[in-house]
């Protein structure tokens, strides 16, 4: 069974198990975030240890306080580093972005704060270049997962802080971000 089928079946099972009383705070939401993405691995044969400014957008549907389905866009920014490649100093850049589809589960800690976990599928593509010459244009669909906190500022607006790990082929990128979520 491939990863996408597993994620889809997990989403269906989760939604089927939601009690009707937990749907009281249901509704559509949108969000945005900005943060730092790290890359400390071998990406397309390039040993990189760098970070960049990332940003993302999301939208979804909450099923009460406990569960949500979400979809979004994540841009990792531009990872840049100068590497010694065979005795020549070369400027290496790696860029990646993609779309997410997944679910989140929350645990309220009071009337204004909750913790959440998230997981899903990440459909991405990238660009790896040396001295502005494209080395590779990888792309795939992999998993992402993470956790964070939601602090309500008003009835509809929340401040979100989170960490998410994105798998990019044999590489992983961690994103720590701060953003907002608006509930309709």
C-alpha cells in the first residue's frame, strides 16, 4: 500500500469516528505563516548545511476543536551555500516548494490555547543549481508531519507557532514558523 493510500484511509477513518457533539465549533479557516527552513543533508549529491526564509498558506475545515482537514502551499525559499567542489569554490542553490493535503488533531489546554499535531502528503518539486547552472529538477510526493500551538487572540483569529518536517526524497527539511489562522 503506497503512502497516499495510507494517508487517505487514515483521513476517512478519523472523520468517521468524530462524534456529533464535537462538531459544534466546525467551520472553514485560512492561514498563513513565515519561518525558517533548514536543510542539513545530501540533496541531489550536494552536501548542504544551510537555512532559508520560508512561507506558507493553508485552508481547511475544522470538525469541532479536535480535528481538521487542511490543504496548503509551502515554499522553502532559497537555500544558498558556497561549496568546494573538486577544488573549485562553487555557489550552490536549492529551491523547493509544493502543496500539502492532510489532517490535524488538536487538544485544548483551556479556553484560548490548544496543542495540535498534523500529518499528510506533500506534493513538491525543486531546483538544484551550481553557479546558476541547473543540476537537477527533482520532484515527488512524500510525507510531512509536525506539531504546534494555537493561541486565540479573538473569537476568530489565532496566532499559530509550529514545527513541521517535510520529506524531500532522501532529504528532510524542518520548518519552524509563526503565523495566523482565521476562522469563518
